């Protein structure tokens, strides 16, 4: 059995220049496939409830409608959630076979399966597959969760169906897959007793709609709703996303709604009505790349000594690992390819044991990336026995390196890529002047810098880099273009949850993203037809296209 969730992720923010709330509204659309049949005489009557975790407790947020006698339901209900980029928001979807109108989950209802994930995973992945489990981690048959991408395209359709008296029409859109199968993308609401229905605008991901292929055929069906579920077929038409984009500038996009049976039988048959696209908006995505830089200076202490900040305790991670995992696991959901550039500074490295302030901790200068945050953890642990902790604490070389890498993205003229650099250090940087200069230069690039202070050093001077208490300037007095640095002492979060640290250090990133692309006056371009696009960090709406409202 399969639980399918399609999402739309519009960023809802305050006007630029004022306080910006780092929250997005996310819409989740749910469908199931091949559910267990718990009824003896009829099929299951499924309903999906959405649970959210708050302070370790699961509570019901919302639920779908109940669909009678259906093992492959597609629910019309849309779940709307507040999405915070910097938080790990845990969700649980539970599917029940409902036997009455009482509250879901009682002993009279049959549990058909459930699955847990984070909202960040749903937002970040264009297609996420997870099993639907029975309680106690057991499941039967094939099962998965499929999640659409945050690309979105709202449509408004009008369909005058003059040949049908007192119709209760609704519209369904199916994507035709490469193997010829059809997948329901969206079903509109039913318009009662109306020959000229105007359906409400709806949002659907471009991945879900056409797999980012603008020329992929979409099969659209119009039905006359029947309360018993035996809907009368009115007609169909085929469309493509490329055709839909022709709207605007006073033009309209229309399709004849054809009933093949009537077309064969009726000599002068023309159509069963006309469907008109009257409004179209497209939203594009932003993708992120993440890098990690770790302080290997001698002030951390000999890693073989249990007092060292780099000591590997088999029973408890050290502060570097705690900070790395807490922040990295959040960033991981948004990294383009789930690969982190993992760097080190302040150590003597093999083979010549010369001091380096910019080296790959996997010792592969041609490819310094690690698979996911766990790959960074393993590279860090493998690196420690091979290097000699030294000094000084110079971070400007790595900042300059990542800024130079980010500068290459300026050749891309849309808001499509952004970089995050996480620096973990145990003390105040030695090259403060060069670091300030590097940050000023980096503030002109699509880059944010997160610095986590590990240990009990006096980090007062590090607050200068943060810029919260005043504008950071270079040694020559040049101010940063925008505040791109967030500094947090890890000791302030020793007794807090990892999520609290991640929330604090990542809270300013969405605002920094908006500031950069606003300064560049760069608007997101329509999504390109590529299903290999990386995961999303944020969305920014384009101008609305002119609406067209006509009838045939």
C-alpha cells in the first residue's frame, strides 16, 4: 500500500526591509494505493490522519475525509502546515478503515498503516519513498510514500457544459507516465447544478504534474458527480504544460471536451463543452550546497586524551560531533546532492606534515565531499589519528575558498543556488583582520556562514563577526553588503536538545537568502524540465500572469 503526498510550498514573508517571519505555508496532498482490505463484505473506508510531534508527544493536527469502499483513495483534503526551515518538524501519517462517525483510532476502526518523517524531508525531496508500516514496525506487501516537489503551478479552469442539464461537474487531471500508465494529479471540487462551472484555483507540483517534461501529455477528464460514486462521464481532452504557458497578454487557452462515444454516434457532434484555462502562476526553487570546516588546532587538546574536545568517546559524541550532527542533519535535507564538502584547518597533515588551513579531511583534494552527514562524521573520525593538531586558528582561507566557489554561481541569472558554510572552532580566530576582509567579500556572494564555538573559551571577540551588535567592516572600513554570519557558543545549548541548536543557528538563513537575491534583483525563473534538479531551500513567487475569464 502506498501513501502519496503532493506538496505546494509558497514562502510567506513580510515585506523586505522590515522584520521577516521565517515561516512558510506548506500544503500536503495525500493519496493511498493498495491498502489492506479489513472488511469482510465491502472494501475499506479509508481516512488519513496527520499527527505532529510536540515536546515528544504526538497529537492529531488534521484528518482527511472518509472515502467509502476504496483501497486506492485519492483524498481531496489538503493539510496546511507552518514550515520552519531551521527546525526538524516530525510528522506521522496514520491510515484507518473507518466504521462510524466517532473519533478515529478507537477499537472499532482498523489501523491500515502509518509512517513517520520530517516536514523538511517532504519539502526537500521531489520524490520520497517510504514504507507504510503496521504497528510495531511490521508491514505487508509493497508500500511507499511519494512526495512531490515545491515547484508549483496554480490553474483556474472554466468549463461551460451546455449539453448537460443540471450537471454537478468536477475535473480530474492525469499524468501519462513513460510506460503508458496514468497517475491522478489533481481532482477539483464538485460544482453543484451548474452548466458553467468555475473551479477554485489549485496548486500542483510540476514534478507531479508532468515530471518536469513540459511536453508530456496530460489526460483531463470531466465528470458529472453522483453521490453513490457512479459518476457520469462528460468528456476528456489532452493538454501539456507548454500549452498552458501560452496564457497571458490577452490570450486564452481552451480545449474541446470530447466524449468519444458521442463523437462516434453523433454526426454533427462538436464537443461536450469547452474547458478554459483562465489563470496561471509559476513558482521556482532555490537549491543549497553545504560545506563543513573543522578546527584542528592544538588548543583542542590531544585527541588521545579524554579531556580533549576531539576525544572520541565510544559511548558519547564529543562537542564537535554533537554540533556537526545537530546542524548538519537539518542542512542535509536541503543539500543539492546530499554531499558535504568537508574541510579542516589548523593541523599538520600527511604526507609531509606541513601546516594547512584548508584541507580535505578525507585527504582527497580532488573530491573533498562526503556522502551525507554520516559520511562527514566518518571522515572526521578517520582523520584524527592521521594528523597533528597545530595552529594558529585561521579561518579566512576556507571562507575565501567557499566564497570563490559561490561566486561562480553569479553566471546563473536566476535564484537557483545558494551556499551554507558551517565552521566549528574552539577559540577566537587568529587572523581576525583577514577574516573580516573575507566576510565582507563573501557578503556579495550567495553564501551564509554559521560559526559554532566549541568548548569554554572566551568568545566575546567572535560576536564582532556576527554583526548583530553593529555592522561588520573590513580593516579598511568597508561594510558588509549584508549580514551573513551567525555565531553561537555551543555551551549555551549543552543541556538543550540538538533541535534547539539547529533552530538557533539556521534561523537567519532564509532572510539572508532573500536579501541576496533582492539586492541582485534576481527573480526565480520557471522550473527547467529536469527531474534531476536538487532539493529546495526556498521559493519566491513570480508576477501573476493576467487572468482570462471567458466562456464558449
